[in-house]
């Protein structure tokens, strides 16, 4: 099966094979995808992490051997927990910044360099020796602008935020809020919500349209205009700046014990 390990900081995946098409999602550095078809300068792909399908520009398709993809996926690897991480790319010795949630797999015992295909990278940032707690990771996205389909530190949507934060914590979630709500255990009362629970919100038609990360003590981190910290109660999200409720609470789910 043809595929790749993305060597790009962010790789846009579109709904249709056109630059004018809606952004469906993004691949972060080190994420794997498989190729379904190539047509008129576009590549239809399926992401390994969440099974999302869409189209990428063929110029961004960097083929990698199946065996290398298998080794990359089976190796422990490191998922970047900090907002940004700096790499040096050989042989041009150019800097490349990658976002939280990106994945790297080191060459053996050397925790400073790795390769993707024929591209060689060195770490200029220091790899953390521990994974920060969930609140620290989530707050690293504060003030990131909202971007439909986004999954990176410069633009992210509500479900992209929850998915990437949980990826760093070692848990795999689907891409969209309407899919994420199918996971986890019900939390009966908002007062029982704790850090790491996900709160889901619906529109007047009952459709799930928003998700946020509970941080405990009535706090919720979510992407709405920007990634922000607001108050959560049994009614929903209360925006102190606007002095009104902006999202209607449907349910809270516990994703991690």
C-alpha cells in the first residue's frame, strides 16, 4: 500500500481535489497516511491516526517505503508536548518548526536525530524527559486562533484541540466532536467534572456542534474564535467577556480514568 510519513510541519487535507475546497483536517509532522488514488495533481488519502479521508496537493506527497512506515508506527516514538519544537533539516541546514502533537522516532539510542525517507533531521529543541500534565498541555494552546479543520498551534478547531491534547496524553480520539461523544463514560453532574473530561454542546436541533476540555473547578478550555478559558456550569459555557452563555451543554464524558 502506498503511503507516507509527513515531513511537513502542517499538511492540509481538503474535501475535494481543489485549492478552493474546504479544509477537512490537517496532518501534523510525523503522522502517517495511505494513498487511495492520484488524479490531476491531487492525491486522495486516508490518515492512519483517525481514518479521515481527503485530498492533498500531489506536490506535498513524499512517498515512503512500506517497511519504513511499519517501523515508524511500531516504534515507541516521542509525541511533542510543547507548543513548538525546532528541528534542523539536512542537508540544507534549514530550520523547521513543528507543532504540539507532532511525532518523531529517533535513530536507535540517538535521541537527537532521525530520518523520514531520505530526509534527515536533527533536534535543536530539547526533548522533554516527561509528558506534562493535561492542563499544562491544554493551556499551551491558549490564544491560538480558531481555524475550521485546524490541528496546530497557529490554527485549530474545537475537536482538533481535544484530539491533539489527548494524542499527547497517549489516547486516540476520532476527529470530530460528533464522533468523540461516542467514547468515554457519562459524568452525571457538572460538579463532578474533572480535568480531562470532555464537555459536548449542541445546537437547537440537537446536533453536536462543539466540544471543550474540562479543567476542573468549573473551568473549560475550548476553541471559539480563539482557544480560551471560560466558565462551565449545568447550562453550558458562560463567556465572562460577553456576559452571556455561548454554548448549550449536552453531556460530559470521562475519557480517561
